[in-house]
C-alpha cells in the first residue's frame, strides 16, 4: 500500500511552468484566479517571478520586480521568457515577458541579489490591529473568481460596492490575509498577495468602474528563511492611494508578518474610466 499524494494547491497549479528550451517556459491561465478581464494580475506577476526563480542560472533571492501589463491575457496557454541581462558579484538583473498569440501581454524586470548581514532598521511602523483570530473573515460581493483564493479579514476599509454609500474620506484598507486554502508563503505567493488589495478607487468611491493595473512594482524586504519561519499564517497588509487624477491613480501597500517584520512594499499605477 502506498501513501496517496496530496493534490497540488490551486496557486501552484496557476503558476506552474513547463520548460520549453533555454529561457522559455509554457504556462496556462487558471479559472480559480480569473478576474473580470483575463487572470488576476497578481498571479500573472507571480508566474513571471517564478520563471526567474525556476531558472537554472538564477543567483540569490528577489529584491525587486516590476511588471508592466501591456494587454489582457486570454484563457489558455501562454509563453514566458526569462533571460539574465547581467550578473554582478551581488546582483543579478533579469528581463521577462509573456507572449500569447504572437502578442506581448506583459513585460517585466527583476533584480535578484545575494543578501549579506549588515546593520538593519525598519522605519515604517507596524499598524495597531487586533489579532487575525479576532476579526471576521470577509465575504466578497464581486464577480471575479480570484478573491475566493484568499482569506481576508478587514480591520479597516473593506470593499463595499454600494452606490448608496457616500464617498469615503480616504482609501486606506488594513487587513489580515492569507492563501485559501492555507499555503506556506514563499516569494512566488508573496508576489501575488502584493496585488491582492482591491483597487483603491473602490474603497474611496464605493461603486463599480472599469479599472486595470498598468504597472506594478514590488520590493522584497525578507529572505527565504523569514518566509519559511512564517509558514502559512496570515500576513498583515495595509494599502492606500495618494492621488486620483484624470483616469489614473497610484496604490501603495505594505505587507507585514504578525511579528512586525516588513516582508514587502508594493506600488502600482491603475487606469480607471468613468
């Protein structure tokens, strides 16, 4: 009698890559992470990071990732190409793109590095919040599939697309969040989670408008040992916008461990249409 193999986590299936030659991988969209148009941008970014993480020439761990979303992905297969542009003593620079049907859907750059112990300090302040166990899990009234892949527990600024509500005074959300079902966090899943904050315009003005992330940048402040120690527990995220103007807004966020370790910061520019 042999032990049964547990099924793969939906996130691992959604970001799975099949090598197709030097620097080239094939991937496929997942219905579990579908958005209103195409897949959830966070899982697209995570798949691009995974192409570097899985590459035999990779050195070190991610420091930064910038993804530019050129156009929506259709359901089905697509090709990810990841090439090392330059390798230095401490840093390694990568270019990545996604092509589907002969068209570029996304481009990206990534910086990996070998971290060395130095003096360190965190100036950002961990928010004052109740523990995740004291906050009710949110139910999402949104037509996309991907929010069901996360357990979200809002301390402040939940999503409420109700046109009867007045415009809020700010766009701040603070919430506990983890993969659903639970999954140990790693750099690939942390990448997707950094885009799991609902568009800030939906919090500031709780009504539906067409939106789309144009560019997303993530800075990783943790290392693999910190992520391994964290396991599958909730992370604390806080997000806000700084400016809404003429069809575009920015969105900035922090992702913390419950112990007050800053794991990542993220920034993006988002298109919206009235």
